[in-house]
C-alpha cells in the first residue's frame, strides 16, 4: 500500500506563489508517475502537471509557463511550484501516484484571492 499526503496549500493573492508537496509513504519502491489534478465545484477534474520517473513532464494548458513540477531523488516526493497565480487557479489540488494502481491523496485547498 502507498499513502499519499499533499501539503502546502493556502490563501495567496493574485500574482503570488505557492509550492505544494506530494509525499508518498509505505511501499514506495516502484512508484511510477506522480500527477497533480485540481477540481473546482461544477467543473471537471483538470490535469495540472505530471512527472514520470525519467523526469519527463506534462502540463495542463492553463498552467504552462507558470507552474513547475519536480520530484526528489528517491522518487517519493513531488513538488508543484506555482507562480503568477490567478483566481482561476483556486481549487482543491489532488496528487495521484501510480504503482500498479492509482493512489490518491485527500487534497489540499488553494485559494487565490485579494
């Protein structure tokens, strides 16, 4: 089993920055890609960013050139650096880890507001 915990959310003003962390624990050997999603009430879940074990990354169109995903050397923690935040970036951010199946965290709230 793999446990997934997100952290780093909070309230930030437009134009500000936040860094989210996604930490995997438990049976973490063999963890594959790590992906951040976000949800907003009334809208579909949106892919924010993904990073594979070889470092390849993918970003959602709305966050290109503003967000950056990385992961640590032991491959068990991923970071999402969010710059130039906009009000439409507000939502609950979830981390999903793949190791033979999907493991999800409980999410963390990001609110971008003045």
